[in-house]
C-alpha cells in the first residue's frame, strides 16, 4: 500500500522508487502484483508518466487512511523511547505557505531530524477533501463558511487591508471604507480562492459588486502587479508582508466595514493526530503568528485607530499635514 500510494503521488516510477529507496523493477513488480490481486488496472502508463485509473483513485481513498494509521502507530511507539519521528503530510493555503513555509521547514528539519515533512499548497476546499480522504495529516485553511466533516481549531484572526503601489496615483481617503474599492481598478484572487469568497460575501452584505480588472490566484505575482502598476487589491497582511517590507507597496486599514479572515487547522475527527504532526503544527503556528505581527507593523493606521501599531525601528513616521 505504501508503494502504491507513493507512486500515486509521484506519478513517475523513477521518482517513486527513489523516494522509497528501492530499485525500479521491485516497485513495478509490486504494483503489478497488486493489480493482479485486485483484478483491477490501477494506472494508465504513458510517456508522460503514470496516471490513476478510476479504480486507482478509489484505492487511494481506501488505503490512505490505513497507511496513515499504521504510521501513527509507529510514531507513537517511537515516542515511548523519547523520539519524535515519522512522516507528516501538511496542506497549506497559499497565503500561509508563502509566509511561513521556508522558515518552518528549516526549523522542523533542525529540531526534529527524524521527521520527514511533506507540504503542499491548495485551495481550502481541496485541502479539506485531502484531509478527509487521509492524504494529509492536517491542513491550515481559511475557516470555511459551510460545515465540513473535519475537526477545526482556530489559530488566528487576521485583518484584510487595502494595498496599492507605494508611489502610485491611488490615494485612499483618510476614512477608508470597504465600499470605496468599488471605484478602483482591482486585482483580486479568482472565485475559486477562499480569500475571494470572503471578499465577495462582505461586498454582498453591503450591497456592492466586486468586478476586478484582473484575477490572479498566485499571490506573489499579484503583489508584483500591485507594486508595478496602478491597480489595487485587498489581501491579508501576511500575503503582503514581503512587498511591504521591500517598500514597493503601501497598505491601509479600513476605517469601518473591516474584514477579518480566520485561519484554522483541520484534521479528521476519527484519526488521531500524531506527536510528530503536533510538533510540526506548533512550529508553523508560531511562525505564522510572528509573520502576521511583523506584517502589521507596516500597515497605515486608519483614522479610527486609537493605538496604531508601532513602526519598525528605522522607519520614519509620515509627517501629518498641518
């Protein structure tokens, strides 16, 4: 089952054999044996690689939880000897991945050398499906509006802010409201994206229709567009952090009608979370909180802020008119 799942993930015999630390003929033989035993063709072979058949997709759904539970048992037994080890598969929404994953991966590798970490990015709905079918141990997602079959635990709330080019012509009013953005050329994630769902729901609640000129789901590319054009956007602060730190864009809080997105980690309620997975979650949660705090330092306060965030040392506050 491990061999099958690895090949299903890699879609390439050479890469899967390398990942499993076995020779290619041994892997091919095991897959052929499994297909013969089940009486089903599990993969379609082509020059592009291996693709799952409908029977193969069904087998992934059935076997992934079994392999995950066996791995959990192995990890728990290792924990009895004082070691934290095992394979941990994590899914992250893009805004979290780009903000924390480089740092978090390095920390996990250094602090827990016996943990093998696998990380993927995806939309909230996709990650929920992968956790539900046992392909992921847990995922960090935007809290979905509709009920899911997963256990959800909130990590943090984060404000979404208006952003535009640092020296561009877009000048938001002192008392910026969300409905003001209806008159601005916008770049936003597409309707497949969890952040866009949050924005559209908020817009509908106050009676405006968001019609962006451009839709981009790749957030670093979206930030680059904002930094080099006269477009504007509304995103969480951590998604803007690097561009804010580079000084290429500026971000403004909304004075009223503020928008907050919630981030939660989700797991299957009937599958225990391993010690190794909990260790990885702690690292990511810590780094995410630090990233969000650092990003807030660069956001312009709204007129209603009684205690605006302190500036980074070395940044000079703007002079107020008069």
